[in-house]
C-alpha cells in the first residue's frame, strides 16, 4: 500500500469517527446525558423489531415530573435543570443497563424494558420510588422530585409500534394522575398475529 493510499485510509477513518461522534451528539440529551427523543426512537425501533422476531415482551414506562414547573418558577432554571439531572441519574441507577432510557421532552422520560414480567416491573418501580424518597429526604421539600408514570406491556408482538406504546403509556400516566395514584397501571396490547 502506498503512502498516498495509507493517508487516504486514515482520512477516511477520521471522517467516519467524526460522523459517529456527531451522530452520538445528535442523539444525546445535553443536560442529562440520556438519549434524546431522536436517539431513543432510533434505538427503540431496533429493539422492538428484535422483540417481534424473538417473541419477547416489551414494556414502555412513561414518566412525568409533577412539580417541575413549580421548581422552575420558585427556584429558577438552574434548580429545574438540577431536578431533571437528578431524576435522570436516579432512573439510570435503578434500571438495568440493558433497559433503554430517554428524555423525550422537557420533563418527560421513558424507559423501554424487554422481557420483564409484572412482578419484576413492580419490584423495579418500588425500588425507584424508594430511591427517589431517599433522595428527597436530603433536599428541601419544595424541590422534592415528584413524578407520575404510566406503563404499557405488549402481550402479542405482531401488531404494535413505538407510537402506539407511547400513546398507551401516556394514557395510563394521565389516568394515574386523574385518580391520584402513584402506582403501576398496566395496559396490555392484545393484538392477534397478522
């Protein structure tokens, strides 16, 4: 291989490395380090495709910080940013490394889990509740992290997509809020194979 060819290969490798780094930045939420909506949806679509082909169940949990606006209004945007950062860290420390976690809106977070039964989900959500409660004991009560969530779990994997999961988990979240519940509300997708 000539020196010219070697230089060309090095330049090409550098271009590819730069493109990968740029794509990583475009898929990452700059505040929390979690995936942003674009990054989450890109990876989730691949995971859901794998779930369909392997006949795995998938669960989507939709989280919303209940008092985010109040924290921002009373204590400023720095306190609001800190609340988002703390909640993202609590999510990351609670869920498995294989679970996909993203911040998809201002104070909205999602987690996609594969092959978790209802008991496992309850244990994980209880662990998150305990972790958040412990964190809240260490801060002033007017900046406590308060959250609601909705969860949906696929039971038949032939006819669903990420938007459907978003919708169902979001409906469960708002149903939980209307009922004043902080507990798991599962909605199942019972599609028949096509």
